[in-house]
C-alpha cells in the first residue's frame, strides 16, 4: 500500500515537472525578440554618470537651444509645467541661481513640458515669476520621453563634459540644494 502511494506520488511529480518545463519553453518562445532584432541599440534612461541625451528645442523668447552647444558649461535642466505646484514653489530658487551665476559658465534651462501644458500658460507663468533664464518648449513631448520623466518637476545637473552628475525628481528643490550642486560642478566635483 505504501509502495503504491509512493509510486503515484512520484508519477504526480513527474507530470508536474513536465508541465512546468512545457510552459516555460512556451513562455520563452512567445516572448522572444523577432529574428534579426536586438535591443542593444536602445538608449538607457538618463541617470547619474551617463551623458545627457542630446536635444534641440525652440525657446519661448524665440531662437533655439541645443544641449551639445553648451559643452564646457555647467547646465541645469529643469522640466516643469505651469499647473505643477512644486514647480511654482521652486522657481524663485532657480531664478535666484540664474541671477547668481549669470556671469559664470552656468546655463539654466527651464524646459516647459508644453505638450501637457500650453505655450500661453507657460508665457504667463514666466511673466508672473519674472523668470530671466532660457525657457525651451517641449511641444511634442519628445525630450520629456527621451529623459524618461516620472514626475514634475525633474532637474538634471550636467557637468561641463555633458555627463549627468545629479538628478532630482520632485520638488520643490531648495535654494541650498541648487547652489551646492552647481558649486560642486563648477569646482569639477562629480
């Protein structure tokens, strides 16, 4: 009796193992990449220690800005929208940094996520907050997608070589945070 039970139990395990192997093989087959494709060329999400993704955007004030043209300078790229409360709260600190560093090799870009805002609201926001730094417009969301934004505001601190040295998601950032990050980059500290 015991021997019969053990044999039936062994048979159940063999069936279970066969089912798991069959399902695993099926899963591998269903989720494989199509023949001739690879995912090696995909750009990783921008993060600390990697080059900032290149972009060119029109400015609210007219003209255009291209990130690679700013090599040799410390760059702060802040993504914001007029409807975002933390964005509103941190703008005075960013404006203060822009004024403090305007004579040094520091560029502040306040990228408006115009695809989820409006150019009219962005212009009113800039006027209401007396912002003097450059405001690029991400009208189609391509740059926001490239930077894989997970929330607003999001700020990237980029060194003189184009490498992201710090990312701050959410806010509002304090004036001290902004100034210490920029000072470290001006001194060449990663």
